C-alpha cells in the first residue's frame, strides 16, 4: 500500500531567504564597492553606446508593438525610445551585452554582472518618472549604484561554487535571478513578496547554453542577458500583485530545480553576501573579447610588436602554443569554420590570430570583411591550446583569481621566441590603478560615437563626479543620455 503525499506547504528554501534578507537589509559601507560601481556604470553605458553603431543590434530595439506610447516610460540611453520598464530593460540589456565588452566575473560559473543594469536602470527610471508625475520624490542614481552592487553580489557569489554551464544552462539564469531580487527592492516589495519573486526566477524556464557553443554559436548570446534582465523585472512586478511563490522551488523532490536542472546537487556557497564581487569585478578595457582570452590577446599584441621590431610579420610564424587554464579550453578553444561574429569572439585562436596579424583587436575585427582575410584561418590552424594545471588552480584561487595565458611562437626558420606570459588582464583588481584612466578614456570614446560635443560635456559633468552623480535624480541623468 503506497504512502500518501504530504501537501503541507514547507518553509522557504534557505537560498531564497538568504538572497531576500541580503537585498532588503544589508548595508553597503565599503567605499571601494561604491567607487567601483561608479566606474562600472560608466563603462557599461559606454559599451551600449558602441553597440548602437551595429545594425544587427539596433534592429532588435524599440517597442514590441510599433507606435506604443508609455506615459512616464523608461528611456533607452543613446536612442529616442521611451518604453515600458520590461521592454526598456530588454533594450538596455541588449545594447550593454552586444559587443561582449562589459565587465566579467569568472569562477565555477562565468558571467557579466553589469548585464543587470538593463533591468535596474529601466525600472529605476520608470519609478523616478512615475514618482515625479505623482508629486513624490524621485529616485536618485545612488539607488541605481546600490542595485548594481547587490546584483553583482548575488550573481557573483552564486557563481563562485556553482557551475550552471556543466549542466548545460546559461549564466543568464543568474542575471534573471539577481535582477528579480533587486527589482523587488526597488519596487518596495515586502519580505514575503520578495521571497516569492526570487522563487519565480528559479521555477521559470532557463536558457540553454547551446547558443554559446559549437556548432550553434550565434547572436542570441548577445541579447540573452537583455532577455533575462527584462524577465527579472517582469517577475518582480508579478510578485508585487500578491501572486504566490513556491517556497521549495529548489529542494522539492522530483519537481524542484535541484532534481530537474542541477543533477540532484544543492548549491554550495564560499562566502556570505556583501560587496566582494563589485570590489573584485573584472573590467574589459582593452579588447572586446571573451574574458578568458584577454591576457592571450595582450600577449599577442606584445609579440606583434616584437616581430615588427625584428622586421618580421605573422607570415613568418609556423606555430603558436597557448599555455592556458581549463575554463579557456572548455569555452573558447575552437577549430573549424567560424560562421558569424558571435562565433569568432568565442574562439581563442581567432582572437590571438588577429592581433598577431594586424596589431589590434576591435569589435569590427569580428565582422565578415575582416574575417575573410585568408591569413587568419591559416594562422588559426596552427595555434594550439595546452592546459597548465597551475594556471587552472590560480584561476580558482579566491586570493589570486588570475586569468593567465602564455604564448610561445615558433617561426618558420626554426626560431622559438621567448614565451610571453600575462597572468592578470588590465581590468583586474590587481591592475586597477593602471586600468581606470583607460576605462574613463574608453567611456569618452564611446560617448563621442553617439553624442555631439555639447551633450558629451553635459554628460561628463554629471557622470565623472561620484557625489554629483549619486545625488542626481535617475530620470534627469537618463535624459542627458538620449538623442
């Protein structure tokens, strides 16, 4: 005789409670976290402005139904669109992510925590405009920076010990999760409503990683985070109506996330939530390339200069060996045809070949007109990756968090050049002092892509001063960023 199934509703899973209590109650007192969030905001917006020069990106933007008018809607920086906060979150998230040039977090899972700015900024802008229309105080940009720190922390701490890619799920799951939690805070949800919202993020369907890997690598990887952050806003708004949550969404036997999507394993945590992730986030400053290749590209640039000084070119290269870490091999060690820009910026051989040949790597170098140069594929075929176990160990070491690559070039005449090793990219915390001036210069270059000189000056006047920015109403700051 079978036993009955208990229908007693359980207490919420601890993971849901911990995220909720952190997002609602934790006080952010670390100056480095606030300062880094400021730089992160600038860099993330700048990445979006550059993406707006690519028609493949801009074709996705705007309202779902053309001509839709949204009173007090959120505005999309760099455009003329004013949308509902969900669609605005998709638009902002898509431009942020399009060129793979915004910040990165590398651990058991990878990702780009600033992807959450799509939902955070859209929701905050809408709330600010709605408040003003109702005669209430607007949100300030400090609320956006606060939300960024919390979203970075939720996504990053979850990623430290939990590999979603190993079960075939994409890291944008964590964008949806983090945006949902922060959106709940911005909307003023109660503790119970916030727990409900976070549970909805896990019970949702999750993105497969198939669009990031051979043979299906494609452009969805450039808008998947926009989709995820917009979904986070949507779920928080659903929870705000009083819609119920699912307290054992993770642990429920057979039907919970752990059994269905995580091979029966439970999440593991290295540390409590605080501001660690924002303090240690990695900026992409020099190259729009998948982050595991950043140091390899820097090494390739060094070798290109050495070849040039010696009167040689990439035509003199017989082979290249890349000593690297396991994650790089798993994600971007790729042979065979590369079918589109999304394919190319996830191939370490391509991202090393281009700077060896041209002495540069820009977003434009992933386009067909550059990729058709036959020298690239010839050189790609002669580049091999070899794992260095120490590099892999240092990659996971929380005190180091290196992303090391080492290149050894052998020339056709038999000469083997000295190995060039780069352990930490310029956007790493260990090179922050060197990197920040370059990050600000990157922001100014990206502003110039979209705005006339007078508007650039107005934006910079508010954007570069932390205290001035933090005190600015969200809608007033965003108004400076539209065309």
